[in-house]
C-alpha cells in the first residue's frame, strides 16, 4: 500500500478524498436510517440504508443495518443475504459476529422442511414487505399442539422457527411462549422468543426476554456480548 502511494501519490489523493466523502455520506445515511427505524418508518429507513450500502459496500455496519431493517420488514431471505455479506467484511473481533452466525444457523434450520412433511398451504409464505401475516396452517397448529403435549421441545421449536420463516410472528410468539411455560430456564428459547418479538416490532417485550436470556445463559455463550450491547443501544435510543 505504501509503495503504491509513493508511485501514484498524485492520483491517490483525489481517490482517497472521494472514498472518505462516500464513507461520510454513508455514515450520515445510516444514522438517518436508524432514526427512521426508531420513528417507526421502516420503509424510509430501508431507502436510506440501501443508499448507504451502495455508497460504502465494504462497510460492515452498513450491511448489518440493512439486514436488520429487511428482517423487520419480514424479508428474511434478503436479510440473510446481507448478514452473510456482513460476516464476509466484519472484523473477526466484532462482538456481534457470534450472534449473527447463530441467527443465520437458526434461519437455515427453520428453512428446512420437517422430515416426511410437506406444506399443504403453499400460499402461507409471506411476500416481501406484505403488511399482513399469513394464517397459521391447520397442519402446523396440530403438529405444534402434539409436540407440546409430548413435551417435545425440539419439535415445537422447529415449528415456531418455521412460522418465523413464513413471517407469522404471532404464531411463533405463541409457540415460544408455550415452550417457555414448559421450560422456563431454556436460554435458547428466551433468545428465540425475544427475536420473534423484535421481528414483530415489539421491542419492549423483546428486551424483556433478552434480559431473561442473559440471566440464565452460560457465561461462555458467544451471543451474550452482542445481546448486552443491543440492550444498551435500545435503552439509549428510548
């Protein structure tokens, strides 16, 4: 880098200035997008964050913010794409990396059909940005009821994750809450329930369950630092 600068110093100066200007504009747009999110205008936030990412595509903060905004809108496939992009460019010591890796693993698990099961309601997949949540299929409701009756937490959680994947936050919250009643000391379920509330836009209840998660999570859980930071950010934004 230093050799190249010495060889082409005259041409590098304007390039650096342009890069700095783009990064500065992107940072301002990212802040504007976060302000829109706090105000409840997620579509306006998406527009600002897309422009920030376009101006500074190698900035991990832009990719992470855009992914979070897309997740709030229920567009989980595109959110996952930008979370993967974040992981490609984020510093290895970024405290949010473990939580995002875990979230992607959960998303990919939820995207897999249950063994031997086929959807009888293909229209239940939520279109990107659709304002209404799809109705929970009778098949999934029966399967969830059966799993809970058998105290099969893993099966019930898979169904709840599937509901999240389909954009049915209300059904997922109900299922995770019923799992919590059976297993109140399960940190994975508290984290999943908090995430479901966050996806539905209920950040107060999300914070409640993230705090419950922190109370019972193992000290070496890799998602703890990022969740602590998210709670601090949420508190400061209120």
